[in-house]
C-alpha cells in the first residue's frame, strides 16, 4: 500500500516576516559594499543610476511587464533590470582585475554600430526586424510607459543619448537588447573597430560608499563610525580569518568584513591557496613508496 505523502509544513507568519527582513537587510548591505575593483566601481555607479530611475519611474507592474518584453526580445529569461542591460555586451573587459577608479572604457553600444555602419545590409536588416517586433508589442502601451522604459534603458546602459520620441526609445531598447544583433556583432569583430569605444567618467564610488556607511552607522547607532573600522584587514588577519572565518567575530572590526569586497576576495584567494597546498601535500603523501 502506497504511503500517503506528508503535506508540506506551513511556514509560520512570523518566519515569513523574518525571512523578508533578512532579505531586505542583505539587499541594503549589498548596496553599501565597498568596491574592490574598477568593475565593482562601475557596477556600483550603474546600480545607483538604475535604483534612482526605478524610484522615479517604475512600479512592480511596469517592472514585470518590462522584464517580460526583454525576455521575449532576447529569447531567454531575464530576472533583473541589471541583467536586461549589459553594457559589456558579454565581452570580457578585464576591469575586474584593475584597482578601483573613476573612469572605464567599454565597447560601443550596438545602436552606435548600427548608426555608423549604414552599408551593412544584414546588420541593418536585423535591426529593422527587432525594432518592428518590439514596436508592435509596445504599441498597446501609453507614451509615458514607453518613455519610462526608455529612461530605464538609458540608466542601465549608462548612456546620455537623447531619446526625444517614442520611436527613438523603442529603437534604442530593441537594438541594444537584441540577442540576435549581439550575436551578429560578436561573430563579426571587425565591425567593432569602426566605432570608437565608450569612455565613461563616474564619481569615486569607494569614497561614496565609505560616506554612506558612516551615515548609515550614525543613523542606526546615534554615534560616529570609528575610522579604523573602515580600514582593511592586515595580511596576518586575513590569514587567521581564512583558516576559520568565525574568528572574524572576535577581531576589533567584525562589521568591516560584511561590507568590504576587497577583504572578502583576499580571504577567498587565501583559502584557495591553502586548499591547493593541502591537495598537493595529500597527493604527495598518497604517492609515497611503501
């Protein structure tokens, strides 16, 4: 006789509230993480632009609708606005290995390549198809809704291009977010050399995050954040924490670990070295003659 399956236990209401509060706390903490590389700095800046645009122009219904449209355009599930707009165009920039800075060089957006290379029939044909496809789906929506989406796209791509009309907004989104156009450009790298790279300047995001951390700490504790709490761990402290991360709780500045990407990466790198060293030692021990 088959056993009757046990129904899943319901999560108590207070647990749902706790889970929500923890998720909210983690999101807020991620917003205050100190950038450890040039790529981190740019992503922090881009994230701030997107959040500002969302607060000004987007509600949950608009967000769901827009993500659905971008998913259809790309032919793959898109779950976040940051994922919907990829200013790197899936090309490795190498910026994740560079120190923090305030300027970055990125590939030109597809819209710039399409506008510059007018004699490439296949590329322009793809662009026309994608513009018509997205324009047809967006035709049922009001002007202000399409305009809001255009502003979100500008923030996501960190672009200052003027989009004065509905058609220009549809064109900007369709060409830049198209998976078909992106693939065509990646398969034809000579097209990239015909258009200058983008050079984007932005604020010192490390200094800005330090300031925000101090303000948030003062708001929550009614007291100033001691400056030495924001300094990175020494190599000796990194080695101690890498062996047992629980030790961080007993060090003078445990909060720092929760907000510093650089120290987190140093710990992970140290752990990877120790792991590799242990594996080599174990292999030599096992291979020794009896």
